[in-house]
């Protein structure tokens, strides 16, 4: 009987003996890192929670041009696409084939046409570049001002380097609009233009891991040299029209952040992560029954917005004999994107199923979260008895010998 009592002390406790640190009376939620099975877990910087409902007053999406003194203008028209290094253009001069050619913006931002001095093209749109080429032809006295007719056709929009900061999972420098080897091989060049859809705000946000649930997507800022643009991308989530803007090399995107966790942003979209990777553990005997647990790489990949209960089901924490398995419990180890702190949440499997519709009891999983499932008390006692048997039976046999 004594060995049984001693071994029972090694069983993982279902709940801490002391009162949970994170309770309703704690006003400074940044100090909370362990949530017991009865304490709701709502990601927040403070004890203030997200409003239950938000009124959508903007049903069209807005694009604002700030800090320049200019009027609001459309930013998605082809003539407003700014040229970047590597962009390839076809320039044709009417009755001036000797000045025509296919050019590419070099690292210094210039293009080279026959018989003309280098022309700075980086940062200009197609219309502005056309005006500049015409002026060069007139200034060099190659053609008369009234007789210059030319066309510029974009053949390829090059990959561009942009930087992203704020409420995204992977801030930093990223390259967008980069085509795969298959796309380059399939592109025979027999076309009159090229799409720049991968030089969009959405492409930049996806390259940075997608916006986090604390992002303020109604005031995303794009900084280009001395100019700053603020765009409302709420329509991506709520369904009304979304403004667009084609990026150029060197643009910086900043995503402002709220002080609360918005569940509506935790789902696959053009500006959020399509899926996440979660680490699961469900082993009664560690390192000896991986095949029985059936937790493979496919079971650890979830659509963005998956909640804890679904992750527990994928880890085979739910099911089996009700008398022995129903009282299992699990731990969720997650990094709160608002505080950058690691939190540990304990949940009883019974209570998790009963309160699965409550956000505080069944939180949304974040990229890199870990879920560890623990057996019920019945299973623990069975394992203790098995351990005692494995010790006593060999000892008895030795005495017999």
C-alpha cells in the first residue's frame, strides 16, 4: 500500500493548489500566465475586452492621401502604377523605329533607348514616363513637339522589396510578385501586358504571415518616400468594396494595432494566414506509442481560426471508453500576440465540450501553439498499478530462483 501512495504523488495534478493568478479581480492582465480550468482566457492587454458588437459605418471602403496637400485620388488605375527596378517595358515611337525598343529599369532606376540619354523611370507611372521620353526626343531635336507619338506597354512587373511592421505575424522585409520557375517557363512572352496583382497590399500582408487578430485593418498605412496613404481594408472581412493600390519597391506598410483580440480576423482571407501549425502531444507512455497516438504531420495543420476543442479532437484527446477517458484534461501553451508573453491554459475535456461555444473557455489557436493531453485519474491509477507490477513480479521471480 505504501508504494501506491508514494507513486500517486508523482501524478500530474489536475489543478494548482493555490488560487489561479488570472482571475476576474486581477486588473493587470499582463501579469497573468496561468489560467486554470475554470478561468476564461480572453487575449487582451488589459482587463478591457472587445466590444460585443461593432457598427459598420463604412460600406464602400476608403482611400485617403495624407500629408501631401493633394486631393483624394484613385490608386488602382494602370497609369498610376509606379515603376520599380526590373520592370520591363516595350516603347514604340511612331515613325521613329530607331528610337523604339524593349527596355528594363536598371538598378539605378534608368532605362536606355537608342540614341537617347539615360532616362530616369523609377517611381514614375507610364503616363509620366511617356511625357518624359517625348521631351527627350524634342530636346535632342530628333522630332518636332507636335509630331511625337509613342506608346508604352508594360511587359513584366518585377518582384519588389517591401517592409511591413505592426500587427502582422512576421514583420520585416519581404519580396512580393515573385513568379515560380514553372510560371516563368510557361510564360512565352507572347502578350501585350502583365498583371501586377501580386504587388498589392494583400500580397504584402500575406508575405508577412498575415494580419494578427489585434490588427486595425481600417487604417493600414502605406509610406512611399515623403508621402503616406491610409487604406481601409475592412471589406476583405466584412464583404464591402476594398480599395486597391499597386506597390513599388521600397514601400513600407504599417498595420496599427488594437488593444483587444478580434475573433472576426482569425479566419482565412486575402490578408490573413490561410492555415497554422500546432504542436500536439497525446502519449500515455512518452516516446513509446507514437504510432498509437496517430498524431502525424497532417493532424497538426489547421485552418486559421480553429479552436482548442478541434485541436484536441485532432490529437485524439476525445473519445474512447467514457468511464476511463471522459475525465481527461489538457494544457494549451500559447503566445499572446498582444503581450508577446507565453500563457498556459488548463482545460478539463468534459468542461471544454460543455462550454465549447464560449470563446473564453474554447480559445482560438494561434500559429505555433502547443497542446498536451493528459490521461484521466482512472488511467493514471492503471499506469501506477502497471508500474508496481513491473517492479514486484521480477523481484518475486528472483526470490524463487
